[in-house]
C-alpha cells in the first residue's frame, strides 16, 4: 500500500446530481466547483457535456479551479461509428477541460444484454475511444463499469477491458462497483489481483453504497494498492449514494496517515458538507460521521464527565481536525454538573443562583414537552438569557394567519404581524405555501432592510410531533425547525396546544439565534 498520496476525485456535480430530488442550476454547479477546488480536491467531475443544456454550458468556458483538474464525463463510442464521427465524443473533445472520464462496460453479461454487441466489439469501442481522446491531448480516465461483478463472472475479459484502455494511453484505470453489491473483503482481494496484473499502473476506485460499504470498499481498495478514489460530498448519488468524501478523506488522512487533501484543508470539511447540502436543498445528515452535528455529541452522564477531563476518552479524533466541535446534550435527567459543562462549552458565565434556576426551568419546560437535547439553539438562548444577555432585536406584539381555500381547491395563506423593531412599530403582511412560510415571509418583509444578514438564513426542515395523543385534535404539539446559513445548521423548538403558535415559537428562536450568531461573529 502506497502512503504517499491518494488522489481524490469528486463527482458530486455528475453522480451526485442523480440524487433523487436534486436538480442543479448552472450557478449551483459553479459554486460547488469553487468550494471543492478551495479544499484541494484533485479532480472535479462537472457533468456530461452534450447530455443537457446546463452541463453543455458549464463546459463551454474554462473554470478557474486552483489546482483541481476540471473533468468531463461521457461514454465510449457506439458500435458501427468511428470515434471521430461520434457526436457524444465530439462534445467531450470540445469541452473546456483538460481531462475526460469515460465509462465503458467490463462485464460480459452487460455487453450482451445492455449493449447487444459482441465482446470483441466492446473492446474495440474502448480502444478507439481511448485512442481518440489521448490523440486530442486530453487526460483520459477509464471507468470500468460493473468491474467487480464482471471480474467475478469472467476475470480475463474484465482485465482485457482495462488493457484496451491502458494500451491507448489511459492514465487511470478506475474499478467501479456500479451495483454497490461487493463487500470489502472481496474488493481488497480483487483490487490486489488487478494491481499485480498491471504492475505500476495507476488504479482507481468508484464505489456505490447499496450495502452501506462504499467508504469501506474504497478504503479496502486503497489498502490493496489503489491510488485514486471517486466519491461525492455527503455521499450523494443515485439510489443509496456514493462513497462519501467527507468520511473517506479523514479516514485515510487522520486514521491511516495517507495524504489526500492538503492537511490544513481537511478542517474545512464540515463547512463544505453543510454548504453543499444547502445548495442542493437537502437536509443535513445529523449522524453523518465526522461532519454531522451529532458526530461529537454526548448525552449527560458518564460520557460528558469523562470528556470534561479527557476529550479523547470518548472521541476517536479531535473534532477540530474536521471543522466540527464537541456538543453536550441536556435532557430532563440532566443535573447541575451537566448544565455547568454546557455553559462552559458555550462560554456562558452563570452565577450559582442562576444555574439552579436554569436547571429547574429546563426540567419544567421538558415536562411541558420541550426537548432541548435536539434543540441546541433554543437551549443556548435560554441559558444566555439566564446569564443576563438581551436579545431585543424585535418584538412581535401579535400575529394572525388566514388560510383560504378557493373554488379551484387551491389554498392561499396570509400572515399579518404587528411588530416593533428598534422602537418603530409596523404592521406587515406575508403570503406563503402554509402558515409557517407565510409568517416567515411577513417577518422578513418587515426586517430585511434592517437585518439583511437574514437573507442568508433558510429553513431546511420542519417537524411536528403530537405529544398527548389521547386528547385527539386538542393535543399539545412539539415543533422542531432546522435552519442554516452557509456556515452552520441549528435547531429550535416550540411547544403549544396551538400548532401555529408552536411553529412561531420555534421560528422566532431560529431567527433570534441567526441574528445573535451574526453579531457574535462580527
């Protein structure tokens, strides 16, 4: 196993775009490509020029990506057509990028059933495609589709497919677990055989997550000698996704001592993870290893007391290494010591009397239905208020929400707020898809000129839970709101017998916390 350097290839903009519900705009692609280049990704696969208008325009002009290599994706030429006269290959050759990654079949079963051609014809297509691309002075990467299934079925033919690309100048031979069904012990064995067969040739990995083993399979490939790994930010991708680069990179660099991204760039992974999730309009994965908000979160009790003395007692790496942080979670069983730890972590100085009041207030609210363990932002605001901090950014005197159903069975929702901002009293109206959206829009209409930083704050998730189901429609409801900006994600909570009031309480805390964060940063 080489420990000198593993090249990281990111395909968020191509394979990640196949995530259900994702549709990139041109500006989204440019922003994500910039983020990836800033952390030192070696190859950025931008998409498939010629396949759709967005990708075609994306590759119409060169991108400034620091040292990252901008890469286009495509397929081998079609049977019965020369490489020079294949429109798909022409789009790749004309793309404004120095590298091209082409996928070709390496499983004889797929050659017969999917392409409907002979094995020899497929080898010829790979050979002529590689020859054409390298002749046009483009770096050529060959993605051997279904390689592991193909190798298990017909190893010689799978190797012949790789050889057809290598003999014509392929710089990388990438072994793809396209169905995601191969397990780590199989991957390590097969990659080792390929490395021995192509002694000195650069071997890459592309793993899907259908068995939950995408990262493990990529690591197994590296152990066996691969020096290039393809993945996506947050593991986005078709079906269950791809190898997650935000997990792979720290596994290789922090655990195995292998160079991937520049060492001082790995600490940006958490920020990039959240930023890309926001641009993709996807909720963050709280339990995601390394970069998730729960990755270094500990409940009150044995863990927190031990971490207070030695952080490494329950944390396998320093959270700062990936740009994350330790969190102490408080619930209705938390005692004073746990609250003190939380206050110390947040940098809040609370006197003894106030500390007792915080513990009692927290337990009272938890009894009513609040759940601060999952609403850190609301908890922090409560503790800071107890310490004497004021959050008098605005005061909403009253609000009203109207929902009207028209004859076309469409709903119109309108919210009216009476609000005081800096001594100026105003009435504002907002429309939305529902009560929460309408309230949010009404509030922003009133304050956006005063607090322009709120334009960067978005509601990313909204959850409602009925607490006392025996009361039917009169039950108390708990609302959790996840909000984010380009740097962080936070959760706030509201509880009430009225679902709209519970929603407003959670939304109000989210907006107050956003304004507090902005001022604390400034």
